[in-house]
């Protein structure tokens, strides 16, 4: 008892800015992070969510507590605002991380298709926000279509073939070789639709791969479906803009942009050249990006 008393007396006093953190505060912070993991939930349609967002903005100790809860779960807070809610992304070692290999294996066991699915997601991001100013403008809304994304990638394939021919490179690499250029060449050989006898689109066709990508993004709160034209039309959400901003520094996206194939931003398939081993279940409704392995 004596030793415990001496240890207690030696503890430094803590003087938080707005009182000691209570279990109720911790529960509220965790609740806010839980709302952030439901990206299709709009703060304007949930009073509790809106109240917690307001508290985050107005109560710095509570904001730090919510950030700490997110960090402990392996999440990175991208933005907390009325437009995006609590937008979070998963760190690579987070239990919430969704990996492209896991995503692709749910569709096909073909190893080459993993690159095609990754390329589809890159192409959607580029078509949705083709210019740096689009990513910087919080009010910008990007629009894409399934057929437009497929046409964009095929135009990119053509540009890569031209570049390879000019540089005297091998234009027909092994189909199982890794790398984005190989994925683009596999894409060019793949049927765009591969329709079945009843005119249904095959999942392994390039438009089928794009359709799966935009469906996943829609289910994750990144896109909103607006119509059926051109294989399906979609508009971006604030959360997707934040995710693409986070992706913008990746080498793959930079390489794709440097090719100078710029899509028309209304989402139509018309393109204009530039002037210058274990299957893991996807986390349901989690607005999280892919990781590469």
C-alpha cells in the first residue's frame, strides 16, 4: 500500500485544455471514426454525425482524441468537413487496407487481370480529374463513363505502341511480365465487350473490368451513378477527390498523365490529344484505397 501511495503522489498532474477526457469523450471520438468508415453516409442526413463533426472543428482536444483513435486503427485522416464528413484512408499495414490482389482475385484467377483491374482504377482517376486544378478545386465534379474509360485506355495503348516503336523497344512482351506497360498491351488484345449470346457483358472483357471498378467505387462512396448511357455514367464525390489527391504522387498515375492522352471531361468516350496467396474479404462499404501488394 505504501509503495502504491508513493507512486500515486509522484504522478504529475495533467491539466487538459477543456477538462479531463472521459469515457464518453472516447466513445464519441470512436463513433465519429465509425461514421468516417461509412463513406456513403452524408453528414447532412444524420444529425449525430453532423454534431460530432461540429465538435471536431470547435473542440481541439476532442479533435486530437478522434485523430488518435483513427491512428490507432491504422487510418489516416484526409479531411474532416461538412462536404466530405470524416474522410479517412487506410495505412498499408491497417486491418482496413484493401489490396488490389485481393480485389482482382474475387473476379478472376488470371494473374494478368490483376494489372488490368489496377489500370482500370488508374484510368478512372485520370478521367475524373485530368488536370491539377480539378483536384485543387473543392467544387469540381468529375464525370466518367464505362465506355469512356475503356476508350481512354485503348488510346493510351496506341500512344505506348507508338512510343515503343520510336524507341525500338519490344512491342510484344510476354503476357505474364509485370508492369503497367504490359497491362496496357494485354488490354489492347482483350475484347472490349465479349458479349454473351444474350448480349450480357462478360466480366473478363475490358468494359466488364471497368464496370467492376466503377461499381466498387460507387459502393465505396467515391462515385455516384447518374445514368445508363455509354455503359454507365458516374459523377465523383468529395471523398473520391480526396483519395485521388492522395494518389496523385504515385509513379503509375504520373506516368499515365505524362503520355498526354487527355479525355474530354464530360465522361464521353471521345478523346482529345494534349495541346502540349490468401483471399481476404473486402471491408463492407469502407471508403479506403488499394495497396499495391
